[in-house]
């Protein structure tokens, strides 16, 4: 994810660059980053104005919480295209899909990010969120109308815009003029650009009127949240734990991922304590027993099964009982493997197995204390929320 925040904001008429102007007690950039960090990304690169790189890092780390290790900050260029190019150069080598988001679209809902990602994951070289044009449009010559424009062929483009990394890098290499956005640059390089639904809240803060609109929306958010809470379905909370010792055969499987070169955990299935703790938390929340009830050692079909099998079956059990997964938070206690570099990958795999429900995983050591501190095994605690349908 590249967040472009290097613009001067001349039309806004503020005393600071646009991204560092306050909407409420938080800046435009912080609101944009709060939306970004609502989903797991392998890396977030913030492109900042020269001299404000430290301020941008402070905002990004605050928004990231315990995921500050995925934050990078680079200095922007004299044009938007140059700024995105600087951000693209800082993207880690193993990242295959890149999203580019304007910080000025500070209130973009998380579901817009999700739609763009899904489009690229489904095979699109590029995807851009759009809104239909609703105003009647005219071609003019000075003050004279000279013709009508068919708005059926038009759409208003927004961000984030998503791309296969190789496509975006090639388009930047061959570009010989500046384009208004990255989708136009990629289209000029000969690639088809897919559209997904945008959002009215993803408007760009450009003028003082736009800033006042954003401030009004943020100020109204607490009241809207109260209304939503009053009509929300009942929720239930469950807690699950699991412990596994090292000593299994084959590779280590943990948090839905294979960890080459690490010792395997012992267990009836693959020993994935993270997945098993999630299963127990979900079943507990729904009042459906525990993992032994549904996946016990007397069930040979689950011998050697991986996280995806357990989580998809658990989601099915919840659905049959009238529940959907709200979200899951997990803490892993272990000296190994070193989890931080693959946190986003693990969260994406676990979330996908639960139908897209958010899953967050934090990891810690125990300072050498206990069986986890001695490297004998791992311990996991999960908390899950389920909603009655």
C-alpha cells in the first residue's frame, strides 16, 4: 500500500500541507491511515513532503498500533506521479499487489479497499473504484454551450487504485508524460483497467468546502454509531486456548502457513495451535462445544488437516446454528518462529478461511519463562465475536 501525502494543498488555503491539516483532533493523513490499517497489509509506504517525513512516520506508527514494523516513509517528488514513483521504489521485493491511495481521500471506507483487492486477486491487472456521474454535463466554448456529453460513458475515479506490481512498475518505466492518476498511466501502457464500486465518502479533500464536509461527517459519526449499535444483531464472545509441543513430523504449520526450516508441532492434525484456538473461541461463542466435540482424535478425516479445513468447517457449523463470524483476535506466545514478517500473510489466510471476517494475530515471547520460553512449544489464546443472524 502506497499512501500519497506529499501534496502542498494550495487550493485548500491552509497553513500546512493538506495531509497535515486537522479534520478533528486528527489530521487528514491520520484519518486516511486509520482506514488503511483497518485491513492487514504486508507494507504501508507513506509518501511525505520534504521536511515532514518524521511527522508522517509519527502518524503512521500511531495508526498502525502493534504493526508499526510494516511502515515505511519516503520523500515525495514535485508531481504526484514522481511521488508515487518514489513510493513504488520503496516497496519490498516480495510484494506482488500494490494499492495506491491518496491521503486526501481520508474518509474512504474499508470496504472500498477490499473491493479493489478482490478485483486484482481475481485476475485484473488494475482496478479502480468509481462513482457514476449524475450531473448533466455540457461541452462549452467560453460561456456558450456547444454540445451535450453522454454521461453513461463516464465515471468519477477514486482511490485506492490497485495493480499487479509488475504492471505498475512497467507502466512507470515507459511513461513519457504525466498522467492524472495511476489508472490512466497503466491504461496508456496498454492494460485494461477494471472498475469496482466506489463510495460517496471517498471524496477528495481539495477545497475549504471539502474540508468542512469532512469535518461535518466526522462530527456526525458518534451519533451514527449509536444508531447502528441500536439496530445491530446480538453479539456473543468466546475465548479459546491451545497448546502444542514441538516434536511433530514434517514442516511446521502455524497460523495457516507453512514455515520451512522450523520444527513441527505435534498433534492429531498439523498441530496448528493458532487455528485450533480460533476454532475453540468461535465454538464457545456460539455455544457449540469445543474442538474435541467436532474434530476429535476419533475423527480420522481430520488427521493431518490444515487450518483452512478446520476454520471453514467451523464457519459452516456456526452458519447452521444461525451465527456469522464478527472478528477474531489471537495472541501467540512462542520464541519461534519469528512471526512479524509474515503477520499480514497469516491474517489474510485465516480471514479468507472465515469468509472474510477480520482476524488479527499478535505474537510475543515470555522472556525465557515457562515451556514457551524454553522453546518446548507454543501457547495461543483467541477471542472471537459472533453475531446472531
